[in-house]
């Protein structure tokens, strides 16, 4: 029996294990495999292969039985209402897969399949500036980041060249320029808004949104098998062209080409195994989702990229005599200081003008107003600030009061209405200790893993920031001559933004943080956390570019340390 166990252990041993196959997990796999490490990627969801497993990609509305609407009986048992249409129902999560406890209202968006949320994200990408990194040190909320912008510049470039981003170079200190391909042109109403914004305010700018789409593919992208974005705007179904970045179209196939990748779907990670004598992590324990069998895999280095909440949960559930409160959790801060982005503010207005113009076609981007509050100095009664996403277009209307042939003709011959501008805030949520997640001591899921308890709520700072967006966006619409203005607070609960971050934050001091400047656990050096869980603060930028950049940097450092026999 002992010989059999040794054989099984040898077969289940790799150089590296990556938990999660999404944007950051895919980057960990790519970098580790390229450096020659035999790497096992564990994904709790099902297998999704690029192109062949996108069942609704590029389908026209009339190719669906009910033009995409799904009968109620077919939606029963599905937890994610947002995927309740036939076009995207293959991404929906069953209600019993991972129920969680909402101590306070919280929306948790998940992508349990190979590629994770990299197949489903909105693809907005912006670099951070030092104004973002220095925020916590300036106002004392959270702890100081152990890195600054210059630490990431070469890694931003490394990621940007491989991924491919569309956008503009705008020369703004608050939003550093990045390597971009031609962006998606602003519409006439967006250009008008941009010109008026700069004329009236001076320090506010509307620019092309930067997004992870190929508009001018380079050799590195063609080597990945990816092609130019076709502007179909069906991205959440999966893109057969690889026009936008996903782990499935890019990093995972790249890692696979090295011959060093083993990808194992249907692997629900229960915990990380810690060896008391070696004083380091030695492997990962999983529950096979299909057989319910418990299996252990072993490696020299482990990357935790299961997405923010699950990464926290795995580490908290990785208990031992040395770490009774979770792996590396000596200070008891793991799972605390959870934050996200504040999307509560929404705006809409119409504009009387440009009646001789209309748009043709479509594109997957939108306009973007970088943060303008509390950037260079504290100028409001709330901390940090917000960016604004904006989208302009022209209304198309149909008279639906008729019946029969007249109704058909009205629907087929729509009339142009006014130009409109929609706006939505993306505010920086201040991390506070009371906003946390923890594991239940009494309830488990169907795999026998403790249920996650979410206890996160908005603070007075979020309320003040939302009100400032309402006031400022209303004023901007008014001063630019817009009509029918409606700007309000949606009262959406935390998590609605899909940008949860924190819980295993980076920092300089092991007493106040869990990870060092290389994303290593302070007290378990061969475990790295590089997804949203590692974030010390959230800034206002879309976070995925940061996750990928930190991952590439940490993976290369991990290989260097392995080669030096330091891990």
C-alpha cells in the first residue's frame, strides 16, 4: 500500500500548481510553463475549449427558438439571472453549486468553467498611476502599497504587447498611457461632449475607452491564432475570432504549446496542504466535482487565482497546527478589508442637435472620463474618487400602437429620434475592516466545504461619492445643453460591479498585510496570490489589467526564487 501511495503521489506531483484558469490564472500558467515548469492548472468548473465550446457564437436572433428568450421551466435551478437568455445560458451557475450566506446584501458574480470570467468580462483596461498607489498612504485608509507605478511599467508593457488593447494615448498624468492599437472612434455626440467638457472644466477629459480588443493584430497575436475584432458585440457568448482577450483564446493555448501544461477541470479546491516540518505548502487538496473523490496534488510553488472571494475562502480553509486560522493568517486579517467598485450612480440625457448624423454599425467599446476628484489634492468631503463610463448614440423609435401589416411596417421602418448620452460611475470603495468575508462554522456546501459568509456594506464615504456623481453629472449635462436629464442612485448592493477585491492584501508589514511586494504570503513563501484578493485598494480603474500584470511579475519572480532554491 505504501508503494502504491508513493506511485500516486509521484504521478500527482508537478513543479507548480495554479488554482483558477481565468485572466490571472491563465497568465500564471503561461509564464510558468514558458519558463519550463511542469504546471497543473485546477479549474472547479467544466471544460471550455476555444471556438468549439461557444455554442451560440455569431448566431442571429432568428436562429433561436424564441429569439433568445428562455421559457421559465428551463430557467429553474439557475442562480444567475443575468445569464437567463439562450445566447448566454451556457455560462449560468446552478443554484446548488455554491450557495453562500448574505449577512448583508451582496451580489456575487462567478464564472465556473475553463477561462472563468475572462470569457465574460467587460474588457475595460487602464493602467494605474502613482496617484492611485499613493492613495492609502495619503489618507490613511488601508495600508501603503509596497510597490509603485515604476515597479510595474515593464510588466504592463509585457502584458499589453501579448494581449493587445485598443484605445488612445492621451497624455494624462492621472491615467498613464499604455501600448495600444487604434481605438474605437467616438461618435459625434461623444466628440461634442469631449470638446465641451475640456472647454468648460479644463481638468476633465472624455477619451476613448481602452479595451482588450484587437484592431490591428501583430505577429504575436497571429501566433496565438487570434484575429481582428469583428465588431459583432456578441462577446459574452465567446469569440471564435479571438478578437478580445480571454484565457481560452490566448494564455492557456500558449501554455499548452510548451508541453508543460496539465489542465484539470471539474476540480473544486478544498484547501492548500501545509507541511509543518518543511515549513511550506506542499500541495493542494481537491474534490472531484463529478465523482466527489478527494484527491491531492503536490508542487514546489502554488499560485492562488481562484477569484477574490474563493481565493480568500481556500486560504481560510487551509488550516493546520501552524496556521489554525488559515494559511499565512497570523495577524487575523485574512478576509477583511474587502472592497469593490461603486457603480450606484447612473445618468441619462438627450441632446437636440446633429440631426443630420447617425451611426453605422457598432463596436464593443465606450467612452471614458478618468477620475477628476481628489487626484492632485483633497478637494471634497469624501476620500478618493470615481471614473465615469459614457456611451452616446441615437434613438431609433417605432410606433407599436398599430396591429397587423401596419405594425410590421412600423417595426421595419424605425424613425430616428434624439441623440442620447448614458453615464455610469465607477467609484473607489474605501477598504474598512468591518467589510469582510468568513467561513461558516456550521454550514457546508454539497462538497463538504464551509459556506462563505459575505458581510459587506456601503459606508458614508460611498454615499457621499454617489451624491457627488449625481450632482456633478447633472451639472455637466446642464452646462453642455443636454435635456431630459435623469441622474440617480440605483441603490445596487456591493458586488454588483463584479470587481470584488481584497482580503489577502499586499503590504510592507506582516502585522498589517498578508502578502509582500512580490505577492508572496509573508509566512508561506512558496504560495503566491495574484488575483483580486491581493489588492490593497481598488482605485477607479477596471482591475483586470492590474491582476494580469501582477501575475506576470510574480510568476517570473517565483521562477527566479525556485532556481535559487529559495522556495
